[in-house]
């Protein structure tokens, strides 16, 4: 069914939370407060790797207004973590990065809490530290976790010393492939730490109730995961933890894991008062979950006409002092390296490596921009060397419908050719170097729609409105508006008839969370299931009343219709309240795992991708011949979204993702020197402003997926994958300078244009 | 610390407060008055989410002392429009899909109002809007739909309700 035949889905309707947001009435976690609330502050390590020789909090405790002080001595030190349980709430005897929490204070004002933290006395005995992930791999390198072998970890990961996870993907015989190649190319690429940059800091308010339950109001993307993590850290059954998510001011993968919630909960427990903890910009840039830096090496053998014959590669991912999602991210990098290209002989390896720097996380399309920067830069380098047009070499190698993917899975709904040709046509590819200092570049990729299950409760109210109760958080993308459009479509009501409740883990059904481009996809599918069940309930109830077969009834214009009889949904809901406990249904969804070849993947938590999307970016830019400054003239994205549930917010995802990608490409970096962040403020951490952003031209391609609602595919993450490579490729054309390390600052370009390295 | 009396006029209403001399306007708005429509982030005038109007001009309330606002007029997002009577800028932000997470939006709208009021009757170019609003960071939208919303609202200024046209 095309979008033309639908009333609500596919339409550019206003988002359901818009009015609250433009009037300042939408309450975010950072706005949330309780009477009598205390303010928490964390003491952080001033050393990158050291033993704590002395810690004295007596002066802090004595300060008027201080209600509690916590250190590792005061609470059970429970190790927690996503892949590996390698982290404790406070450093226990040893700090592993500059910025690690050592103590926390709750006081009647933030100023008093800050003053109290400054009075805490601490002495360190420095230990040898390692900051470079390649050095961390050398024999004899200092171990970030001497006791790594005793930690609990998910069994899928292969660990050793500073390697927190090693995974591999591939097949065929790469050596034989290289031997048969016309030419073999080897390149090395590096990428940097990048912060998600959400404008609302991480914030949590915790309060303990009369039942001994702790209620935590927080801006987490994963309320159910948060509940389990808090249960672990607080040493309580998960049923005693209640997570409520008011508004959330952006996340981008940076608000997946516990950040301030455990400090708020423990301080509230100790103080017997509600406590709020909120991060500062300095804390965000020193102890958050930024994108990992990587070193990617690629060796590629090609035939004379540019066909990829064999590819070997290694991703070294610097996960910092704690593994968090690093091992999984290093593994996902391998699919990004592989696709969207056919390669008979493939051998990729990913390593997540500990260093004495801040922990890292799952920033939007984890591993995507890093791996794509390497693959797509190299494809251009090969094309140039062989004298083949970069678009043409891509078209010769891309996946086709029914091809075999990197894990041996069969690929369906493949649209990469259409993405590439449309993006190239839109940018005017036939004229790649329109003038001196100006050039055009292309990059393409693919990405998954993350699985995991979703549940929704949908209730039809006696006034004819519909309440959608989901465990999924509206991050800002508009995904919940998209799911509500699907629900409205299925129930024959308007989008404005639908109300959505906040997520509360005590009452909302389970959802795997707002991550992995899955929210509209999975919650949308659960809404279809819920609506199907509600239609059954409605028809059965009305059929009994009218004494007609249920199959003779249909929904039309917010009413049940059968023959010449009609009953409004509102009246059916009232009837059901009187006779049947109300109209409510529980809809669920889960995306099936594709069949893959287990011999092609090793130690990989996501061995085969589902409902993958394809996309291509094309950019036209100019490089100043003296300063090296890059100005983007035009930026085009052709993205296969499967089905555009709401084109306006899909464009919003693309425009915003490209902005983050441009930031990563040209200006953003958390700069470390000997374990110390040199730019822990928003003046020196340079995110794109309105003046730095070009218009982004969006081409939405709709090649339906098998599993998504109305054929939709995941949309949110992909737009930040290709900008680094597309821009690097255009800069090479415009300036003759090929930069293989991110960010590609004006300084780097100017230095190279003037003969430096 | 000793508190002293301060009367502040916010959204046309007078507030009698007892404040500490070093408190910022942002702290008074959010912490003392519970007016959380004005947002808090970097606290060093880099991100712009705390922007309010002081005598009609956009200012970062995080680095403005409350004391400096004595005898002056403050307008926050709560004073611009309410859900039943949106200011044309608020309506344009919704219509153009300029709102995602929304955390920067109050600051963005207040900056846009100050900018449009300064040059009444002038429909700004895209470059002018980008320059004027570049002090507020948005991480969700890539800014494009915000620019479109501001220009669209400016184009229709003649049909704005009388109340919205006043600065």
C-alpha cells in the first residue's frame, strides 16, 4: 500500500510533544525537583593511574549543610558493566583515569556540595600508565586492569590483558586473493574521541519511598536496562527499583548507561532525603560515554578493473579505562568495513583496548563513521590510482539483491545502487572539480536496525481518545510520534487523538530501549499488534450487542460499522468499561534473527544485521588555498528509509546526523595529553554552530524492508556515518591533500598544502 | 551568606525575592521560582539554552547576576505564549519540524524573537539568521528547519497578533 492510500502514516504531521517543548512546559530530567532535595557532587581523580595512598573526608563531613559523604569505604563495591563487570562506583584503592569518581557529597545546596568536595584530602602514588591503544597492546605495557581475568564478562567476548574484546569476521582465503590481485593497497586511518553533545546534561533525582523502593527520575535512553544496572549497584532486587523518564534533552547513545543515577540513589539512601546529581560540561568531557578513537589499517587487493578481490583489516578501538560497549563496537566496525561491497576473500579483526583515559560508549552509529572513513577513503585512493571514477568503482563492487553478506546471511531489500546514483546525480557528479580549490566527494555505507523486543499497552478511552503506554523513551527524534502515526492509522483515528505517557518501569511494558535506530521500527510494530488485538476486542463486543458475526464489522471514521448500524469508538469504549473492563491490549514485537554462517564470525555479539539500510552522501566543498579552511557548498544525502513514516522528522534525523558528522570530520575532538583532557569546556570543544552548517538536501528512498512497519527501516543513526569519508574525499579533490586522520582541521590541510606532513 | 531583597519583573509580574548577591538570573529563575522553561547547560555562555530577554534583548541568563536585572524587564519562554495562544515563532517552530529533543528550543526562540524585534519589518536572509542565532547550540536538528521556521515567522510578521508584535 503506498503512502497515498494512508490517512496518518506517511504524512508530515506535527509531533505530539511539540507544544510542550516550544512553551517551556515540557519537563526534562534536569528540570525535575522534589521538596527537600539535596544536591550531589562528585570528587574526581586528578591522576590517570595511581594508588590512593590516603583519603580523608573529615573536613567535608564537618561542613554545615553537608548531609552525607560517600567513598568506596562506605558502600559495597560491586563491579558492574555492559560487556565486562570492570567498573565500581568509586575507585577502590586505585584510579584508572583522570576524572574517575572517588567520593560523593550531598548537601543542602550545590555550592556547599562543591565546597565540601574541595576539602577532601587525597594523596596518590602514581602507577605506570598507558594512553595509546597500540602501546597498550605491546608486551610489557602497563595493565589498566591487573585483575582483568577475575572479572565477570559476557561469554561471547575474547579477552586478554589490555584487550577487552577481540572479534573477527571473514571467509575465503585472503592470502590467495592478494596473490591473484593486480594491485594491493595498504593504508592506515585514525579517528578521535567525540562527545555526543546532547544539550541537556545527564541528570538524576533519586528518592526512597515507604516500601524501601528507590524512585529515580532520569534522562536515560534505556529505562529497563538502567533499572537492572541500579539493582546490581544498589544490591537490591530489580522490583525495588523504579525508573521514570521525564523529558530527555538528546542522547545520541550517550545516555544509555548508568552515569549519575547510582550516585543520586546511594546519596539519597545515606542522607534519607531526595538527591539530585547533574553533570557539568567539564564532567561531560572527562567522564561520559564519547565515541571511541580508533586506528584502522586496511589491506585491499583489486583486479585491473577495480573489482575487490581480497580485503584484510584491523580496527583498534581505544575504549578507555572501562570496556562498556567497546568490545561490541569493535565487532560492529567489521560489518561497516565489509559493506556494502562484495568481497570473495575477507579477514577483518576488531580489538577493543583499555587505556588510562575516560570510558567511552555507543555514540550514534557506534563504529560507523570510524570504519566508513577508512573504507571509503581507501576506495577513492584505489579509484584514483587505477584511473577509475570513484562512483564507477563503487557501482562495480556494491551488494546486489540476494548477495551474501559478511556473515553469510542473504541480503534482501538492497538499494545501494539507487542511493549512489541519486546522490551523485543530485550533486552534479559529472563535474567533480568545478573550479580551483573546489571539489566533490562521495561515500556510501549500510547499517542495521537493531532488534530487541518492544511491548506497548494501548487503551481506547470512553471519550474516544487513545492512550499509548510504551516503555520506549522519546529521545527527540520523533520516533514515538511515528509509532503513534502507525497506531492512529491502524485504529482509524487521528494522530491528535493519541496521548502518550511517560516511561515508568513500574507500570510501562518492557522495551529494549531508544537505541540502534529501532524505536519507531519496533514500537511501530508493537502498535500494529496492539491495534490488531483491539479491533478483535471491539468487533467481538459489538457483534454480541448487535447479534451479528464479528467478521461483518469494520472500522470507519472512528466508528464500528455493520450494515446500517454504527457505534462510535467512544461508545464502544464506554460499553467495554461497563461490561468488559475496558478496551486495552498488549502488543509486542521482536525482529527475527537472520540465518548466518557461524564459521564466518568469531566472538561477535551481533553476527548478522537485520533490516539493514543503505545510504550515500555527496558533498561539494571549497578549500581555502592559504588557510585550509573548508566551506561546504552543498551536501546531499540519499537514504533508504524503507517507508517514510513522517518525512519531516526523517529529514530532521538526516540533517542532525550530518551536522554531527561534519563536527566529527572538521572540528570536534576531546584532546588528551598524558591522560588529561585539554579542552573540557564548550568553548574549546567545537561543535558546529548554525553558521558552520550547510543546508542538507535529503533524498528519501523507500525500498520496503520485510520486517518493519509498512516496510520501514531504521533511520536515526546512519546519517552520521558517511560525512567523514565523503568530506575527506571531496577535500582531496579540491586541494590535492588526502588527510587520513580525523578531525581534518584547517591546520592539517594548510600544513599539507605547504608540503608538511 | 547574607541575603538581600530584590524585586524582579518577569513576564510582566513582580516577584519579591531574597537573594544572595552572586546568584545568576538563571539560578533565580530555575532554583528559586521553579521557572524551568529556561534551560541550563554549560553555565559559561557557550551553549545559549538559558537565553532570556532583558529589556527586549537576548542575554545568557547563566552569566547575568540577578542583581543586574533590578528595575528592568525580563521575559522568559513562559511569557511568550501558552499552549492555547502560541507566539507565531513557537507555532512556526512546530510547523517546520524545528523541534526535536527541544532542550535548546526555548533559548533558540528567545534569541530569534530578540533578533526579529530588533529589525522589525525586515525579512532576514538565511545568512543573517544563521549569524544571529549562532550563539545557541542545537545537537539534534542540524539547524536547517530552525532557520526555515524563523524566516517563515518573519515573513508573516504583518499578520502576527498585536501582542506578539510588541517587543
